[in-house]
């Protein structure tokens, strides 16, 4: 099974591709030249296959459509529209800008989520090391004193003993749990539950929701700018949100438009998109500048995501530090409390 090509690789290729096509370099020669500069071996193989297909007379859009792990439906349809209109170079530049923005938003959200995950892992490792290394060293000292140990120390010793005696079972349990979770979220119900959690969870829910809406609105705008009909553009842009809950709301929008609703009216009915998005769509319908207003709205949302990330990071940094400090301090307290009590007795 082919792996998905990284978005950053597609961004680099599209940016260079747009420049070379704009310089009137033949399509096949452009692809062959770019192929040699690609570090990703699988993507290099894909470009070689595309080049060979074009040489055999296959349309470029059809050729790339055979490689969904590299070029999604949005990419394929925009390329097809660009070739049909004779403006492939302009379409590729729009694609390059669109993909760059999408990559930036995705990377910023990942960066915001990576810090608390890293801190949680660090905290877990520190606690485990203290339980399997530090606590056993002091346990012998406590046993030789013959005194009854304080409750926190007893709990720490029992946790240490359980961890040492059952580490194999714990690891197997963790592996089984992770596999079960992965299997569950691969199902329709599991994916829906996960995506609902993503947009409803405290702090990060708003960030994930804004990011998903921004990606959809930007994709929608870029497709409209490429002269793709509005209804088809909405259908194609749906998957860019990468959230089943939002995709289902977009399906409702499509159904309403097909029944005769106006675009802005349909967006308003689903009660998912903020007023500013609906106002922009309404103004775009009236002025004939829907693509420009959608992209402006996406830029606004990207700025909102940036601000949210800064706020979240500034909030999580001290909270994570405090939590780790309290956990470590709690274990140290459990270790040294009997020593202090023993010193008081001797004194």
C-alpha cells in the first residue's frame, strides 16, 4: 500500500512547477527536471509514472488523478480547470499559495498540540523512573526502621511494587489499548466520535474548529477562483476540513442548495459557520466576488488561529510546569516524610 506523500513535498513541487510552466518550459520536460530534484523516492517514482503517461497521450489531470496519495481531488480538479481554460500557470500559482497556507495552518496547530503531548510524556517518564529507581532504594531503609510508614509513602511503595512486578502486563495492556483505539477510530462511528471530541474538547476545541473551517473556506474560495461551479466547489472542498462532523454539515448545505436555497441561506441554516463567514458569502454572491471574499475570510481565520495558538501556548507552558512539579514534589514528599519522622524520633 502506498503511503501518503507529505504536504510539504507537494508544496515544494507545486511552487517550482508553477514557476517553470510560467517560463513556458514544456510540461514533460518540467516534470522530468523536477523529478531529479525530489528527495522523496516514492514521489520521484510517481512523477516518473506521470511523465510516462503524458508521453503516451494521457491528459495531465487524468495522469495525476491516478495518484491520490499525492494529489487529492481538489488538486486534480484545479489542474483540470486550469488546462481547460489555458491558464495552467496561474492555476498552479493559486494552488501553490493555497497549499502553502494550508501547510502553515496545519503545522501551527500540530506545534500547539505537540508541546502538551511532550510535557505529558516527560512527566510520565520522570514518574516511572522515580517509582522503579528511587523508591526501591529507600524502601529497604524504611523496612529496617521498623516504623509504620505514612500513607503517601505506602501508596508510593505499592505503586513501585506493582510497576516492577507487572511491567510486562502493563506494556501488553498499553499496546492492546492503543491498537483498540486505532481500530475504533478507523470505523465510521469511531471517526465521528474522535472528530466530535476534536471540536468540543476544552481549549483545543475552538482551535481545531477554526482551523477546519479556515481550510474549508480557503479551499472553497480557491476552487471558485479557478472557475469551478459553486456547488461542485463546495462538494470538492468538503474533505479539506478533515472533520466528519463539519463534512456532514456541508453535505446538508449541498442538499439545501440543490433544493433551491441560496448559498448564504444554506450556510446560515446549518448553524455551524460564524456570522462573518455567512456575511462574506452573502456579499460575495451579490458582488460577484465570492472567491476574493472567501479567501479574505480564510486569511482572517488563519490570523485567529495564530492568536489562539499563542494564547494556548502561553497558558499551557506554566500549567504543564506546575503539574510536573507537583507530581515530582508529591513523590519526593512520600520518600522523605519517613526520613523526617525518623530524624524527629532520634532527636
